[in-house]
C-alpha cells in the first residue's frame, strides 16, 4: 500500500508542518502570554516518519467522527500537550482528496483564532494530524460557567469569529461547517481567544468560482447549498448569522415542528425566521439588523466578513443579562433533541422487529434461503442500517 502522506505532501517534503509562513515564531518556545507550544522543526530529509508513538503519548479521547477519532497527546521530548486527529486509513478510501484538502488548508493558516496544524505522522493503519490543543471548552459550555452574559459579551465573541473568517476568506478558504461545536476556547482564562476547529469540510475557492458538493450541518446550512447551484464564501457568513442568533436567544432561527429535515430545509430556503418578542424584547435593534444582513437568501446580497466587521453592533455596550433566557432555551432544545432521538430509536427498533418477524414468517421453508437470514437490502428497505460483523 502506498503511503498516504507521500500523495498528500508530495515526494521530498517532510511531514512536519507549521501554520503560516512565520517559521521562527511558530516554532518558538512557549511565551509568558500562554501561546500554545508547537513542535521544533526537524531536518528535512524527505523521509516520512512511521512511528507516531515514538514521539507522543496518547491520552484521553476528545471526540469521534465517521473515520477519525481525536485524542489528547503529549510530546515525549518536552511534555507539551496537543490534540491528535487519528484517521483510519481503511475508512479513508475514496476520501483521500478530502484529507489532502484539510492538510493543504491547515498548512497555510496562522491565526490566533484558528487551531493550527503542528505535525503530521503516518503508520501502517493511521494518519495522525497533530494540532494545537484548546483546553477552554466548547462555546456554550464556557458561556454557561459565567455569572452573567450580555450582548456585549456575545458581540465580542462574534468579532473574533469574523476576524478569523475574514482572514480565511482573504486566502480563498471556505470553512463550510461553522457551528458552536466547532468553536473552542484556547484555555480557561477569562480573556481566552475563541478558536475555529475542524477543517474537514473546508475548501479553497477562487473569486468567481463555486463549489458544488452539498455539505454542512442542517441547522447552519445556507440556502444555496440546499439548492445545489454552487456556493462559496457566503455560506460561512450565513452560518455566522445563525450562530449569532443562537448566542442571543439560545435556539436556532430555523426549525421544524415535526423535527424533519424536509421541513427544516424548507424554512431555510424560504428564510422563514422571526425575532419572538418573548425572547427578543431586550435585544437591541442593532443586533437584529446585524443578523438580518447575514441571513439573506441571496448570497450576493449577504454581508461579507469585512462588511460585518464594520457593523455598529460589534461596538455595543448593552449589559442586559441574557443568561437566564439563553440557558433555558439552549437546554430545552438539547433536551428536546435527546427526546426525539430516543423516540426515533424506539420506533426504528419496533419497525425493525416487526419487519424481521414478517420476513421470517414469509421466508420459512423458502428455497434458496433455508436459514431465514435477512439481507442488507431488505433491512435497508425498512430504513434499518445493516450491522456488519
């Protein structure tokens, strides 16, 4: 099997990388201000290393995806901590281009509000992307630890997000999966930077060109992605509009009473949202105007990151405590999602059980299938995923 990194990085290139072009500062020792440590540059021999565990200790799991798991790791040489995205090469087949794009993007960026790529390794079974470790927690988890939370606090967070997205867009990079879960705080300090993570769906797109692949997270996906007519940088701005809305009231602007994606996507396509008086009475008109300029169906009329950075709301001094409403709504939505998931699971199991009974009954004694085993196609027709042994 050919090495994945050789394909990704090209022959003669070493796997140690740094975010951006400032090699000296990027690989410098940690500063008193708390900047995250990056690994020292090693000799550029062009040889692909194959023993990740020679350099790092693996720690606790931080997250898991369809073909990768993220774990904390500690560098043996100096005990510096990082996050390692461990990609299963067997699951990666057919998705090599996606990994290549993620690495290409991460190698180019160096910004205080974006998680940086520090190192890449490969073993026979895995590819390891070693990144900076953000220890301050997810966006809303951190907000809910505060004593109070105001519009001023929300606008400060949105400003950091916009600054990072403006930087990416200047480099013709589109993130395409902005959501609260992908926004982490660098450390537990009160004035910690907010950092964008997970560039697995990111793409590079030149001005005037468009991306075609439908992607993203349902509640944050832009109308043009659903229409599949081509999309670009404006999809990130739509997502920031949704995130800002959630930051101010605790729930998403687009939702479906029947909890179906069909109804949700219809609401997004129609840009059907409102500022409910019950929850928005104390929110400034400037905040609502900011959101309206981002949640625009036509991407050509949607505010850019640079436009948004000049909006008056980012200078708001409003100190009305939003914590009670935001926390109540956010937790209620989370509980509702769990309840719906549980009901859906029960219904799927019941449906599967009935399906199996019906099929077993109809197939008893049938030639060609004496054991009565149910095929994957039959299960799929009932909406039940096949379980592989």
